[in-house]
């Protein structure tokens, strides 16, 4: 024989191949495990960042404007609830008194509701200062143009009394005058000519007025129902010239 040939027994070759297979499987498993470990480590590193971002967005403090707006909305809701409760209580009280006392023996509440009754008053656009003496400069009082209104806001003639109050809010004391018109006096002040259907109340000055802007408050008491209605308006008046100016003007005219 030219040389010696060495052959591994079959069992040895099988064991050697099996060992290589096991080694390859083990290495592959270790590689996959390492990859998963790296992925897990990466996930654990970025997870806190996502959690922090989520809570920052979900639980972040609102801006100052949002806080102010929420407080204003809450205050308005509280005021509306308070006013609604007070209005319901007043309505219940009024209804109870009306049912107990009534207005007139022949007009119970159920029948009265079918009639045209006063639900308010309005002041006309001509309400303000009045030149009651053409020979003198400036206004010498007020003229109040007022008319009762029904539940639709339409004007109509209704018997009642008036109280007119005027205030100069820039003065101290503020009250300029107070004028009272009972039902009979108010009846004489009704103007129903042409398109004018309203009360015209003349109120001469009870004390000198020093400012051109006054606040007028008018109270009307309905003779039929006994209910009172109020209306308020700021008006303009013309002041007389100062005494020195008036004297100089009179001397110049001679």
C-alpha cells in the first residue's frame, strides 16, 4: 500500500457533526438572545421618555388665559343659578299673594290674565331737558315722555300714578328733584294726539342744576293691578349761562 489512510469510525463522524450542529444552534440562540436583549434594553431606555411626554401632555398645567376663562365661566354659571333661584322664589311669592288677596273682587287671576294689563313702561326719545320759559336761556326743567306696555311690548293707555326722580351723579348730594303724579294728575298728562300716545310729565327744577347730564328714574304704579314698574335713562339738559356771561350779553344787547 502506498500510504496509510485514516478513517474515523462512523460513530465519531456522527458525533463530530452533531457537535457542530449543536454549537451552531447554541451560537444562533445566543445571537437571537443578544438581539432581543438589545431590543429590550433599547425599549427600557426610551419608555421613560414616552411616559414623561404622555404625562406632560395629559397633566400639563393650563395657560393663564384658560384659567381666567374657566373662572369667568364658573362665575357666570353661579350668578345665573342664583338669579334663577331668586326669580323663581319671587314669582312664587307674587303668585301666592295674588291668589290670596286678588286685585278686584270681580276679577280673579285667571280672568285678569286674559286682559291687556301693564307689563312694563318705556321712555320716549324726547325725554330730557325742557325750555319751559322761552324768555330765559337754558332749560328750566324736565319733560318725561312715558308709556305703559303690554306683554308684547306694545304701548297702550293704562291708568296709574307716576314718580319721577332726577339725579346728578357728579354732584353731592346727587338728587336734583322728585315729582309725584297721582292717577288723576297723570290722566291730565296723557297725550293721544296723532301718532303720539304717551304721558307727558312736566317737571320744573326744584333746585339749580350744575351739570348737563342727569339720570332720570321713572316709577309707574298700575291702578288696576297695583304692580310697580321702573325705567331709568340718562338725559341731557341745557344749562343757563353763568351770571357774568348773562350780564355781559344783556349789556351788549342794549
